[in-house]
């Protein structure tokens, strides 16, 4: 996953203190965020100020062009066709039929997360959709084995938009970072210039709060009740 930010240095200060991340340079003026010396996210500068300030989740695939074609055929859109990112891999930006944006990644030298499901790292991605049955059909068709196969351990769920957000909120993905104490971390978010969008609430996968960083990118913090 990565965040598209107006000010990458400000993002480093915010997330560095919030999650204990360190950083190293990445291609194209981006930075890798590291936890325990392993990659957990990327921070990139927005190249167009009209684009939203957001976190984007990437789904790994061994065949990015084939998957992009399947997304198109299933009613989604290919916003940015697959392109190489140096020797790291290939990426594409796509949407589902309701317009929720996500990305695809065909690994080269960069395989993705080096660590997850620990404090300060990726824990979950939730799709907030208007038509949950249509989402089931779309994503179930694209990622059936990862979601439902015999060895599946999915990090991805879906819920109606109105469960947490106003009904007019567009469908979207919300990335979750694991924390040890959901409520305690909200004070740090506020002190660093972020704000709380949704105070802590219980889900089937733990206690969650939705926040924005000091530049407006939304994400969630998740205190696991069990794994």
C-alpha cells in the first residue's frame, strides 16, 4: 500500500512518530516506510494537485495484464494501464464497478509487505460498498482462491458504506494499521495534526477507529481482539 501526499516529508514526520516507522529513499522521489527494518508501506508525492490525498491498497498478481483485462470484463475500469516501476515490478490503477479505487502489483524485485499483522503495520483492508452483493460477485470472481480457497487467510472484508460513513460517501477501500490500544493512539493522531472521523467501534476483526492524517488521507487503526 502507499499514500499519495502533497508533502512526503510531513508524512514521514507524522507516520514516523505515530507508528515508529523509519524511511529510505525509493525510485521517483518516493520513500519506503520500514518497521523492524522491513518494508510496510510507501509514501509518494502527488504529481497532480487535483488528485485526492489517499492511501491505496495493492493486490498482488502473477499476471497484471490478464487481471486488468478480467477487471474490465467484469464491469470495472482500468484507470492506469500496467506500467513497469523500475525493476521493482509492474503496477496498475483500477476501479470496481461502483468506482472504488485499488491497485494491482506484479512483483519484480519488490515482493510487497516485509512484515504485517504487528503494531504499526498493515492489518486489514475493508471495502465500503453500496451494493455488497455486487461486490461479493466482483471480488469473489477475481480473487476466489485468496478469499475462499483451502489455504485462504484473507486480510480483506466488505461492509455497507452506511455502516460507518454518511450515505453520500463514495465506495472506497480503507486500509487498517494494527495498534496495541486503539483509543490511546487517537490522542497521538490529534497531537500530530490529524483528526478522528469515526470514534472506536467494534467489528468482527477487532476494535477500529477511522482517522485522517495531517494532510487529509484517511486510514483506520485496528486493535485486534483475536487473530
